[in-house]
């Protein structure tokens, strides 16, 4: 065996920093907590200061992702990627468990990621830590001192109380996870942010998961190439390389890559993990609401394998259910529960279908009917127009499809299929339609446009948008 071969066999793996994200109800202090961690744990005289501009930063060997929790989860999970090692669920000590607290917990469960709970705002007179722990137990998050196995850390993002305990617990949990990576191995990273800057062009923030990323290298975010012109760390400093666990902004992409894209040194369609979830993406997505929990369990137990339950719960259909249906592309199935006029109108405006049933076999008949439509999506559809996607770009947090109508017309607010080659790969709604700087309701044959889809689609150049409406069955 040669010396070179022996060198290759040497174990070069290292312990890498844990990647941590915060989720929770609005105004429960996620951003304030992150700010306090930075302010109290980073030396003020450090070169570059505390310039947070790339959506992630490092503190005492911990990489924090500073992006909207739900958006990051849903986009990355939809592409089969889990970038976070640990999630912090933030709950305010004065308000306790709220709707978005429970929703955040569902995202955590779906992602199957390790998590701990931070009870924030313990400095407030109205703070009641024991009450919050009781509420957490009721939704299935049982703290250690209540007989469960969930770590709960009380903190104050205002005073800094508990911050040391929190950082110590994160490092302890990360140590138990035995997080390792090989800086000499193949490059693998994940895009956590991307944008289009007028002066600097397409930008992407990635977290390196394995290998090392170096300035001057040629890389790919799946099939989108980049010659790395510059690497900028979270302090705003230019660096020559990024190692496992490091967040870094890349200049050099020709097009802004999708959030959740895998970064490597070779172009690729999908990784194995993504292929598995792409199969999930092809399933019929549903949100279940019922009068009692027994009904929910009975329905779930008898659903066909092709069904993916996005969320379920007891009680009437709410606006939150509609918004979740809109963002995920799920239909809502309501068994023995009411639908008030405000929610019904919102569902119509959002193009979210709500199917009501009072007899359980009728509900399953409706589900089977939708499955048949999924198997042959073009059946009973009137085609209104077709358009080819010519470009993709980002404006703020929205991914824009630039296209041209090749047949008929396409309409703002209308349902669409996304066709790739000869296959229907997804469906959505044209949430907005623009020509130049103007909002338009219709784009005619030959006209160019920019479109935003709701729910968002993983589209590509060359894909075809098919605008349609449902024909009435005889």
C-alpha cells in the first residue's frame, strides 16, 4: 500500500458545531433572544463587530440560523433536507402556549429533529413558569421535572438571565448527538437563503455540512453552477474558506439557487434523501378536522397510502387551517364540523378546497375521487392557456417565474398545473401576475410576464404552466 493510499485511509473527521434554529409564536421573543445571545457572548472589540446580514451566525461553537422558522422548515423539508441539528421552541412565560406554539411543535415532529424549550420573559410580573409547563404537557411536550424527557430552560432575553444555562444545554445536547464531519471529505452544504442583488448579482447563504468550501472553486447548488468569487462570513469579513458548521455567503452564482438546495462540486438532479421526499410530494396532501379525536384516529387509520396528512385537529375549520392549506397545497376534509362564512370565503379566495362530510364513508368516497383525479390530473379540466417558463429570479422572499404565453391566456388567481417534459409534476395557483412594473389579471398569447405561485413550486426553466378550470361533471 502506498503512502498516498495510507493517507487517504486516515480518519480526518472532526466534531462540528451544532446548527440551531428558533421557532415559536409571534412576539414570544425569538429575535430578542438571538440578539441578546450575540450581544452578551461576543467580544465588542472583535474585528468586524457584530454585523449580522447573512441569516446565520456563530456563538461559542454554535451556529444559529436567523430565518423565519416555519418558512425554513417547510421549504427545506419539501426538498428532503434537514439542515438543523437542534430546534429551540420559544414560549413566553406570560402568555404561555399559543396557536403558533402548537403549530411549531407539529413542524418539529414532522422534521423529527431534536428540540428543547425555552420559556422566555421570566422577568415579567405576569410570568408563570409552572403554568406554562402544565400547558406544554397538555400538548405532549412533557418537561423533565414533570416526569417527561424534554429539556426546558427559563430565560430572560431582556436581562440575560438563563443565557449561560441555555448555551451550556445546547452544547451538552449537541455532544450527545455526536455531530461529526470530515473537512477533507466531499463538499456538502445546504442553501438557507438566496437573493438577487442589483450590484452583486445572485447570492446564496449556505451552511457547510461536510468538506470545505474554498474561494475560487467551481461548485453547484444541485444543477446551478457558481465560480466562487468571494466568501463572506457572518461578521461581514471576506474569508478564503468555510469548514463544516460554518455559515457563509457566496458570490458567484449565475442564478439564485432555491432554498434547501444541496451544494456540492458536481451537478446533480436530486440526492437520495430528496428523491424519497419527492415521492411524498406526489401524494395527495390533506388537512383533517373532526368533531372528536376518536373520529380523527378512525379516519387516519383507514386512509390510503397515497395520502399525506399535513395536519389534523379537533374543532371547526379555522382561518389558520386555510392558510396552511394554501401554503402546502393541501385540501381540507371536515368531518362533522361546521364551516363559518368568513372561513368559507377565505377558502374560496385562497383556492383551498374544503370538503365537508357528516357520514364517514362519504368522506372516504370524496378522498378516493380526489385520488383518481391525481392519477389522471387532466381529466375533466378545461385548458385555458399554456406558458413556458424562461427564467427564475428572486425578489425579497418570493421566487418569481419569468415566462411567455404560448397558447391561449393565463389568469391571475387561476389554478395551474406545472408540466415538465410530458409529465404533470405539481399544481398550484397563480397568486400574482405582472407585466413590467404593472400588476395584470390576464397575460395573452405572446406576452411576457412574471408570476408568483401559491403554494410555491420547485419550477425550472423549460417547464410549462398550464392554466385550467374544472369542468362540471354531467
